[in-house]
C-alpha cells in the first residue's frame, strides 16, 4: 500500500468535487460540507498512517531482537562446539553439501600438519587413505568406519552423514588417534608369542626326556639320573619364567602399589649378597661390598629383588675374577654399582638387555636357568621408585650395572 499516492488521489478527488459544485450550482453550503468531509477524511487518514508507522516500528524492533537472540544462540552453540571439539581429544572434519570442509578442528591440523578449514575436501588428496575415506563417505552418503596409518600413527575414522529433511547436507568425520592402543595391542601379541615360545622349549625337553624314560626300560642308571636332572632343571626354569611372569602381570596392574617403609639401603645390599653367597662360593669368585648406610623410603622386597637379579647375572656371566658392590650417596640419589669381571655386553646391546625375553646369548642364559625377564622387571621396579638402571661394559673385561634410587625420607 502506497499511502502518499492514495493521499494525493483523495485530495484530487475532493478538489474535483469542489470544482464541479462551483461549476454546477455554486452552492456554498455544499462546498462547506465537502470541505468538512475532506478535513475529517484527512484527519482519519493521518490517524491510520500513524498507527501503521507505529506497528511497523514495533514489528521491526521485535524482528531485530529475535534475530539478535538467534544470532547470540548460534554463536554460543558454535563457541560450545569449538571448545568441545578442542577438549575432545579427537579430530573432527565437517564437509558440507558443496564438498567444502566447513569445519576442521586443531587435532586434525596436528594429525595431518595443515589447516583444512574452508578448503575443498579434494585438498586432502595428499593423505591418500584419508582422502579415499572422505570421498566415499561424501559420495555414498552413508555411515562408514575404517582405520588408516599416516606418518607412523594409526587413526580410527568414523563418518556419519548429516541429513536434514531427508536431504544430504554433508558429512561429519571423527578421527581418533589409536596409535597407543595399536602399539599396546602389538606389544601384547608379541608378548604372548614370546611367552608361548619360552614355555614351549622347556616343555618339549621335559616331554622328550619323560618319553625316553618311559619307553626305554633298560636305560642305564647314569642316563636315567642325567635325564631326571634335565627334567628337574627344565621344570625349574619353567617355574622361574612363570613366577617372573606373575611379577610382571602384578606390576602391570593399574592398582599395583609398592609397600614403602624406611629402610637402610646398606642392609638390603648385605641381605641380597648373603642370599647368593653359596653361588658366589661355588664359582670361586672374589666378592667385596663397600656401601654407605642411608635410611630411605623404599619397598624393601622389591629393591632386594632388583639386587638379586643383577647379582645373579653377575655370577652367571662371570667365570673367574670378582664381583664388587659399591653403594654411595650422590646428591639426592643413592647409587649402587654392581661390577663383575665377566663376559661383558656389546654397547649395541645396552638398551636391549632391559627388554623382556632379550638375551645376548640364549644358550648361555638357558644354561644358567635365566628367564630373560630379570632386568626388565628390575627396570620396572626402579621406575616405580622414580629411579633407573643403566649398564656399562667392556667385552671380556666385565660389566657394571649402575642403579640410581632417589633418597626419600
Ligand atoms: P636372563 O635371565 O637371561 O639373565 P636378564 O633380563 O636378567 O635375563 O638379562 C638379559 C640378558 O642380559 C642376559 O640374557 C645376558 O645376555 C645379559 N646380561 C645381563 N647381565 C649380564 C652381565 N652381568 N654380564 C653379561 N651379560 C649380562
């Protein structure tokens, strides 16, 4: 409705009426009545115009306030979504129906080294497996799940189509970094395979010797004794492996806790040497211990076990010479050095000897009845004390294992 135009037409209509009256009969009273009507008409017209203007202003204001509210709400939703997406710990990619990445969070940038916001999803082509996945999710418009590998990391991808009023509006892709889970999974698989292998060897030996003893009734007394001793030796080895595995599985539990008490470390060193004094004597090795007293908070049994593992190795891998234990305080640490004059360890094997089931010479380790788990258990125990263990060695000259334990009172 155009008010100004209507107003002009009305004025023109009245003006024409007055002219006609003047021309036809020039009746002043009629002219007066027409002008009166015109005044009333103008008054009503102005009233209506005012009301329409007020309604218009009111309507505009309420529309603006509604728009502002909706804008604030959508900004708040976006803010919540972005802060959620940063704290989520997973990557999020949203591809709209035009194939543009309308949202890609910081985790995606961190995983794939680039900001993909507002780029065509074809820009993912450099990460071929991810691109293939997004391309399929976008073209097939359906939910999908897959795992990919990129830069030595593993990612779990989940795609969900965004449907609005039965129309495809794009898709959302959630990216989880599953490298740790995958590594743990592989580690677990490898560990299970190693355990089976380790147990299989003594078990086969036991089975073989038992079968010979059972089959051959005329076996000589000497052979019989030899086989019985071998069965005993292999079963003891199995027992050692199983009890070490039990220790590992206990320590791997999340609720595992050390039993701390105030102990003089020197006492632990002397007690563990006493436990092995017979073995030291049997091999005619010289033995010397020189340790300072130091009262410290630690798990006595566990540190004792570390000492026995390291000392047992020193005995097993030393054919002649001596073993010495030194214990001293260095700043906030109690340092224990166990030195032998044995076969030594190559520098390239320094790290490996702390790995589960690693042996430099498996025949010799088997001979000594070792499980291949002693040093890895020791390292784990020391880690739980916030300490560490390292090795230094010269082939055919000897080895020193150095243990650091932070002194806590
Ligand atoms: P094991 O039961 O085989 O001794 P450990 O975990 O205690 O297992 O040790 C791992 C490997 O480290 C041993 O098999 C051995 O090859 C090497 N090793 C450990 N201590 C010594 C040492 N004092 N001298 C030489 N080699 C050692």
